[in-house]
């Protein structure tokens, strides 16, 4: 697959333009409604599917199927991110109007880190073809662990990431708008929003360790791996606001994701024995995800939407008007010293 340099720049341009559009549309802090989240989800999914159509038209059916298989895998695995985000936000009691800013920066960081992982993975595969078997074994093990731990959830309070953050970074217990840092009594301290952002970024890096090997199981083309990842991730924020209050209903989805990882791992192990057609891989992944979603929704019929609750979460609060007024700017301007004699 010979990708001209201009196409790489064009894709990056589209991604940056859409991120800028999203930032402008949400420049003011406000609660994202389900209707708004649904509209943005349609925009992002349409963009991702349309780009797959371009790949199919320009480079052929095989690469088009590889893109759609990768996109579906990444989109499905990304749902697990949504569930973890909901738990993190619930633990910190993040006001809904501040959540989009955190997720915007989190997705921006995810794009950067995944681009690095993809480049590293492509180099490793090019230099050491046997690394695919390592990826396969890792996916099989990860799928097995997901099956065993399918009913367990992230324990934010005992997270090593949070403990390290609290140890090295002084933090206030109050939200100061959408600010991540404030200056109190001359000392720079973090707001809870910075701790949330750090957890979102680190957990996404951990999830990338699973998802990047998985997509390399259906395509070895770095361009397809990156674009499928990018277009799947771009819609994560809207997906969160659409599904955050419904995660209790997707009881079998984690089991479905585990089977997806196991399926891709088996496909990679059989590379030198029998090359499973991409169309078959795409169909199997689609069936697994569809069955897990339908079975989940049928089993939880009648359950109303509600926000995630984390028992024992610390009482984070919103800063008072006096506290907001007392907070000093983090970056102070130097005062000009008047010249002598003036």
C-alpha cells in the first residue's frame, strides 16, 4: 500500500480541523445533553465510515475491509474506555459541565500516544516478523484475564497512579471552574480536574497496549492502523456522554470484547498455517459485538438510565465565590520596574 505524503497531511489536516471545530463548539462549559451527544456521535461515525469508503474506492476492497475491521475493533474496545471514564468521573464527582474539557485533552493525548505506539509497532513488525506471535499470545492472555475479571471495575481509590499523584502533587479538594492549576498563597496547587486528566491519560495508554496489537492482527498497514484508530477515538467523547448513564446495562459487552481479543489472537497465531480472509474477520468481530450488545440490552430490559455511583468516594466540592476570587493566576506577569529619573 503506497501512501503519498500529501494524503498523510490531508488526513492530519482533517483530524485537526475537526478537533478545532469540536473545541469551538464546546468553548463554554455546559452540560452535554443526550441529544447533542447523539448528534456528534452521528457526525464522528459518518466521518469514520466515509473515510473507509474512500480507502475502499482508492485502494481496493481488501484494504477497505481491513480498515473497517480495524475501525470496528477499535470502536468496540474504546467502549471499555467509556466505562472507566464514568467510574473516574463519579469517584471525583466531576461536574458534568467540566467533563468535556478533560475528555478533549484526554483524546488529544490518546492520539499522540497511539501514533507513537503504532510507529513503534510497525518498526518492530518490519524488523522482527515473529513479534506478531508475541502480540497474539498477549491478546489471548488479555482476553482470558478479561473473562475472569468481567465483573470487576477499576478501584480508583487504590490506584497506584492516583497515589503517586497525591504524593508528588499538592492538590486542593475544590473545583475552580475548568482550571487544572491554581495559585494559593503563592503556591501552585492542582485542582481535582488535573488528577482526573492524569488518570484518563494513563488509563488510555494502558488500553492502547491491548488495542494496538489487536488492530495489527487484521492489517499491517500503518496508514490503516493509524486512521482506523484516529477516527474511532475521535468519537469517544460523544460516545461517553451518550452511554455514561447506561453502562450498567451492557453486562455482557466486556465478555464480547474478550472474545474479540481471543479471536484476533487466534487469527495471528494461524498466519503461517492459514490466512483467515479479512471479510471473515470483519464478520466474526461484528457478530460477537452485536450479540454481546443485544444480549445485554435484552437481559436488562426495564432498567432506567442513571449516573454511575462509587461508594466511599471522597467529598470533592466546587469552590466558593470567595475562593475563586482569592485564587491567583498561575502565570504572573512581571511588573515593570520604573526607570530611575522618570
